[in-house]
C-alpha cells in the first residue's frame, strides 16, 4: 500500500541540523524588531524623564496671593477656622512640588486629611534676570506679607531650606509664630558630617561666584542639579539608565519614576546675590546658629523662639544630618517639655515625599500642629 510522505513543517526544521543557522537567523530578525521597538521606547522615555515633564502641584488648591517671589497657595478645607498653618517649601533649586508630589503621596494632602484645616503652601518662582540682585531680606519680607495676609499669626512648617527661613521669621517676629516644625532643616550648618558640608567647606567663595557670573547673575538650576547628581554619580549617570531599560515595559514603575523626575529634573534658578549670601553667611560662617545673622534690620537670636517645636530628621540624610536639625532644641528657648524630636528611616527627600514617612510620621505631626500654639 502506497503511503503519502508527509512534508516536514517549518517547525520540524529545528530538528534538522542543516536548518539550524536559518532558524537562528529568523529568530534574531524577530528579536531585532522587538529590540528596536524597545530601544525607541527607551530613548523616548529618557527624553521625557530628563526635562520633558513639567512640575505641577497635585492637590486641588487656590492661589490666594501672587507675589514676585512666590504664589501663596490655599489648601484649606471649606469653612476652615483657627490659626493658619503655612508650609514653607524649600527654595534651594527645586520646585514646591516636593510638598505636593502626587495624589496619595503628598504632604499637603496628608496634613489636610489629618485635620489641619487652614493650610497654605509657598509655591516659589524661578528667578528671572531682573531678580538676580534680590537678597534673603526680600524673601523674608514677602513671607511676612503672607503671614500678615493670613491674620498675622501662623503655625510654620519649614522643609529643608524653608526651615531656616521659618526659624529666621520666628526669631525676628516670635509673636507671629504659634508653633514651628523643622523637617530636615539645617539650623546649625556646621554640625554633623555629610558630603554637602564637606563640599561647602572645601570650595572657596570664588567657585560659587564664578558659577553665578556664568549664569549672568543667577545661580542656574542646571548647575545645582549637576552638583546634586555628582554627590551620587554612579546612581545618576549609570544605574538610573540601567533601571529604566530594565523596567521600560513596567507601567507602574514608569508612572512612579515619571512623577519623581517631573520634580527632580526641573530645577529653579535662584538670584545670584541671594545664593551667595546663603552660602557665605549661613553655610560657611554659620551666622544664624551663632546669633550673628542680620535680617530685616535686626540681629537674629534663636533664643527668641519659645513656641512649641517639632524636629524631624532622616536617619540616613546626607544633605542635612540630624545634628543640624536637632541643634534647634538647645539653640531655641522652647522648654524641653514642648520640644518633640523624631528620626525616621530614609534620606533627605523621603522626609517630605516618601510614602512611608507620609504614612507613619506626618499624621502624628499633623495632630501635633492642631494641638499646639493657638
């Protein structure tokens, strides 16, 4: 009986050594198309993450005042009463998005949902060339205008650089500040150890002056961004690109990363005169902690601060070591039983936008704010 010989299917060819090179070539061609698509997606996402996304505040709010240096944003609950809480975001090269990062991961949202009803935030402006000669006094004056617009007495929450600004206001006008939260705030800039402290000590003023001159009188945000990245070069110049390539098809990872880079990769420009004043008088000479800093016509004495005080530091913070924050406890006149101190896991940025700290620490701080300083 004659039998019809079956023709081998293409799949069967893989069992025939003669066809192996052809099959390998076909597989590589298919992978090449997929690889090319992946590479295009990677390059597109790289461009998006490094300046293609613009910062924005996440939580609903109204702009109460528009001033030259900042917008005063109102996050208050409807019908809010009581002493207002003013959150002073860092003005150190990044936008105020650090305090209102994204829905479900926002300091402003946390404070409001935890009972801080009358709530406001400084949304800092990037400096323009006509602002290059502004000094710390001009920024303090506009913050003072915000406080007076809110009734003349507030609870202050200072984040990082916003903390030493808040401490200045509390020392200059102690009756205007009902309570003071300092989170990751360098009050004694010579305390502790860290790469930022080492860099400021080792770099001559001429280095910073040249940077400002290169920026036409401004301290350009891109210069500061490069400096921050150079503190951890392996992470920023190598590992983050590897991580992106490995997670390019992970929507959840990309969403989280895009939210962070929307803030991180969009630095603000600072007035050159303001910047040099801060570097010299606060970080090199440490004049605020020494009681020698002059602001708005008076020498500031931190001993004038006697309101309730809450100090928050990060366990691995290499920007503002805990010693610089906790120095406020003995530099201010607040009685020990009205000073709260807490160290939380993590570094500097996590103090303000880290999901764990927002969940574990800031609800307690919100309750402390509501109970203090009326």
